[in-house]
C-alpha cells in the first residue's frame, strides 16, 4: 500500500540537500564553536555563515538572531524573557484564543506568576479584530503576542496592522511565524515586530533547531544560565549541524519560494475541488479564512464523521493527516482553535487538517480524495 503524507504542518521531510549539508558537521567539522583551536574556529565560521544566510532571508542583522531548539523554545523565550525584563513596567499581556499551545501554555504559567493575560477572541475565519487588540491595551500592557499563520486552519493574522499599533504605544510585539516562514514574505527591516519565532523542521530542515529574532532595542531575560553563547541569551553548546541544516533549508527556500507557493496552492485547490465534487460543498466544509491564509494548510470538516473515526480510517488507507496541532493530536478533545472560532459542533467534531509540501503531487491528491470520499460515504451509511 502506498503511503501518502499530508501532515507537513506537523513536520516536513528533510530535504536531501539539507542532509548533505549537515553530514560533515557530524563526522569531520565536529568542533565546539566556543573552542579557540582550529576545529572550534571552523565550527564558529559555519555558525556565522549560517546566521548570515538566515538573517539575509528575513531582513534583519545577524546579531538579531538567537538559535534555539525550535519554535516552542523560541516562543517561551520571547514571552518569559520579555515579561521578566519588563516586570517593573507592568504585568499585562495580550494574546489570542487561537494561538499555538507554546504561547497559550506559557501565558497560563505567567498568570500563575502574577501576570494578567487578555485572550482575545477570533472570528469564524480565525482572524482577530485589530480594533479588539487596540482596545485591550492598558497602561500596564508589556507585551502583545499574535501568531502570523495559524497552524490548524492556516489563517493569517493582520500582523502589520497590529504591529503598527503596538509600536505607536511603545509595546513589544511578538509573532510566532513558524507556519509562515517559507510561504509568506518576511522582511523584518520593515515589519513592526520586536520578536519573531521560527523552526527549521517546518521548512524541510532538521528537527531540534529554531530561531528567535530579537530587535536591537529589545531587553530579554534568558531562560537558561551557564554560558555566554548566543549573546548570553541562550547559553549552551550550539547545534552546529542543525544550524547548518537550517541555513541550507533557508537557502533552498530563497531559490524556490515562488515556485513552492504556486505548487502548494495548486495542491490545496485540487484537494478542495475534488472533495467537494465527490461529496458536495455542504459535506466537505472548509474552515479558516478564504483568502487570508497560507497555501499549504487545509482544514476541512466532514459532518457526520467524527475526527477520530476519520483519522483511523485514513491511517488504514495509508494517508497521514491530523486533527490539528501535532502537540495535541494524541488528545481526543475538540481543537481549541475551532472552539475559539465558535463553529458548530458538527463542524468542530469532524475537522481534519491536511497539509502539503515536498513530495506531494496532484496525482496523490486525486487518489487520496477518492479514498476520503469512499470513507465518508461508508461511515455515513453504516
């Protein structure tokens, strides 16, 4: 049976050229970048070149990039670090109800530490109202955190507008851009953003490596202590092989981004078209914003077929999909994102996320759509 992978929003296959770029740093250039001998200097040079490559792609200075273990750590460093550094100014934080759990759970912990958090609602498409953000700001607001692209439904948030408000008020603005990197243009030289989180394994890079952009004026208290690496903001021996892989993935993105966007859009449109032709529009309901969205994520509900049943049958047919965030897909609870969007129960309890990427083809989409329609008909008529 052929295996079809439609869960690229959870993680992506590592690009062969990325693997090739990483291998020497396991077997040949394996020095510690903090060592002063030639092997250490060689590792430091790789680190510097990689930082330059990534910084150039996202429009910032290399010194503004801190390497982390991934998106979750980047989000945590941004929230806890900024909150601690600004505690003398205030204790109020603004975010949305549809954020990734790396932000929501961090905010819950901050509440236990005495901070106050406003969780703004989103509309039925998953977008927050800019006016709601502005009205939630208080004299003691010290941070706003809103994700760029939602990892479950793909909806894009009005980042530039929110950032302009935050900057006018002198409030730091954090953006989780894990699902946006590679599908949306990011130029931090013009975006009014102070902190932005990234992860390599969402762009055909390796797992275990991410980055946090930190604006030059931004004060941040570290989460860890024990070394001077990453400008004392993230101590610990750098993952040189992972960082080299991250940089190579970004280099490939730079060369292929437009083509990638167009291909992902074709795949998404083909899946929607096929499913709605086979099942009808009311029986294959697309969730999220119709236009303000990333091209690689499709969240679609099949009323009358539970998410759990659908995922089990898809797996039996060799199709990998998800119920939402990979961090919570083991749970049978309804997605907090769909709950925040206030969709009907029959929609939230039958939602499946398909996400596309490297290796997927239109032929795969057609074959998968037929299998999906067969499963839906079989379950509904059982």
